């Protein structure tokens, strides 16, 4: 490893970035700038490898993927137990195979009306001129959608009761002091984790009692004869992975549009021309290309899953003479890859046009959904949802951002805009 990683000047720059940005993203950027695409975090008791860039992504996700295993011994695995996200080998493939049909891109149109309906339910509670946190509103919409789509459950009435518990579960798996002290006591979580579990087990039992009535993801898991605990693991995995990411994507997109009002105006007018009086999704070619460009650029700048976490199972050669040692932790950084100035012109600026039709990005340099056989199972679903929800909201409302200068990325379970995305919402004239 290059000596730059350990020189005092790098240490000072890392510390400065940490204090300034109050997030590990700053220090990671400093290390990347000063050391390159392969380095080790120099913390006492925590020295994971960080890799980024297209070669790293290809190695970790495709060519050498057998040398990397999913997490072990961390709160994510503890919580999700044997969920598809945290299992390896044949067990992983079995779960993935069972769940893929419900998320198949060819079937997504079946969710269109439901996604619009859930969005409308949330906006029906809004008042003209009100100030809202779009991080919160996006989470409501995303939760209603994922529960209905995958488990045919309407979570609306239970949402006020479950809300604090769901947030606590997310907090449980977010980076924190447990990284340095794995068994640090974490009081206050047990009750909330149990509340979410009880809710999921109740859904499983009610469905069993009702007999098979739905051809949804839960139905596929039950049909396969999985035991209740394994079904709970998959449900919790999909609930968290399938809504916290969509929440972050929608919230960041609103933050970016709020910070770039001309682009928001342009998108709104393009949607008006494309849709006329009809609802998003009603006509086959309803989407103006700019909608997709904006979502893609939002995912580039603020990838909800900004880092992929693995254990090195076998020594793995890397770059020029570097080796990742078996037994170490390794992170591949989606955030650093997607902001690498060697790949992206004006890498830190919001420029949706870089995704305009005909313009190409180098392979494995744009990886918001990971890649290879373990790429995001919900990638098509999440993007369809973001396009529909965003279009529906812009069709009915105008948004103006009130705290644009305060928003910064927070490393939770996903990369979240904190302290929230405060927007004034104004109903558009019919
Ligand atoms: C909309 C934004 C989303 C983003 C940016 C996103 C991102 C990702 C990424 C980067 C990975 C790979 C992680 C790794 O390599 O370590 C992943 C995996 C996964 N995602 Fe997503 N995701 C999104 C939506 C969803 C949705 C809607 C669902 C479920 C309906 C979902 C379920 C999963 C699952 C289960 C995995 C693990 C797949 C496996 O290991 O085989 N995600 N996601």
C-alpha cells in the first residue's frame, strides 16, 4: 500500500474533512484523492479495505466475486438473519429465485395504478401552502407501495404505530459505534425490533389461515414451503431494502430539483406536454426522457446504497501489487466510483443531460444498483416507482425548497438527505 495512506498530512486532511462534513464521506473522498482506488481505513480496530472504480467493481461483483462473501457478524446479518441480502451460495440463489418473479420488469405495469393510488392517498393529507419534509412524505409513499406490492398488505392504519419502530430498525443497521465495539450495549432497540417482527409474523399467519389468495411475493414464499422464520427474514429484507432506498432516491431527487428550480420547471413542463390530462403510465410512451435523466443523475450523485460490504474469503490480488487478505472486511464504494473525476466530467455537479440518449458511460462506472448476479433485485421496480411517483407529484403540486443550504448526506442504512428536505407545497391549478 502506498505510504501516502499513512503520512501525517493525509491524516490531518482526513480529520479536517471529517470535522467539516461531519460524515465519513469527506474522509473517504480525501483518501481517494490522495491515495487512489485502493486503500485501507487507518482506524484503530477497524481497517477495512476500500476499493472503487470500474476495475474494482468488475472484480468484486463479477470476475472474482467468489472470493468475497456477504456480511458476517454485524447488525445487518443479525437483523436479517438469513434474508436473501445476507446469505451466500445455494441458499442465496434459492431465495433470489423465489422472489424474482414478483419483481420481473415485464410485470411492473401491473403495479402502476397501485403506485399512483398510494401517492394520491398521501397527497390527500397535504394542504395548499403547507411546509413538508419530503424525506418523511417519500418514506410514507414508499412504505405503502412496498407492503402492498409484495405482501398485499395495506399498512396505512398501522403506519403511525409502526413508524418509530421501522425507523429504529433502520437505525439499528446504520453505521455507528458498534463498528469499533461490536457488542456495545444498544438499549431501546429490542421493543421496536419485536414490534416489526410481530407485525410480519401476523401477516404470515393471517395469510396461511386465509389459504392462498394472492399471487404476490409472500404467496411465492409460502408456496415454496419455507418455514415461518425464513419467510420473516425475506419479508424484513424486502421491507427495508425495498423502501429505505426508494425513500432516499425520491427525497434526494426533490432536494436536487429544489436546488435547481429551472430544471424542476423544465421537467414539469415536459411532463405536462407528455401527459396532458392523463395519468402517468396511462399511455405507453408517457415519459419525457428528462424524467429518467434526472432520476439517473440523482442516483449518481447520491446513491442510496453508497457502499457494498463484503468479507474477503480468499486472498485477492488488486491493482499494482496490492493484496486484500482473507478474513478482512472490504467495501466497494459506489459513491466514489460515481464521483471519480477521472470518469465524470464536472463530477460533483448536477447535470442530468449527461444521461441523455446516445451518450455513453464507461462500463461499471455507473453502479447505483450494484452489478453481476447479486445486482439489486428491485432495480426495475425502484426506478419505475420513482418515475411514477415523481411524475404524479409534479403533475399536482409545485415544490419550493426552504432549507437547500443545510442539506447534507448522512450515512445511515442508506445515504439520506439530512436534516430533511423541507419544501413548501402549492397545489397546481387544474
Ligand atoms: C430504488 C432504489 C434502489 C437502489 C439504489 C438499490 C441499490 C441496491 C444495491 C447497490 C444493491 C447491491 C448491494 C451490494 O452489492 O452489496 C442492492 C441489492 C438488493 N436490493 Fe436494492 N436498491 C433499490 C431498490 C430496491 C427495491 C425496490 C428492492 C425490493 C423490492 C430492493 C431489494 C434488494 C435486495 C433484496 C438486494 C440483494 C440482492 C442479492 O443479494 O441477490 N432494492 N440494491
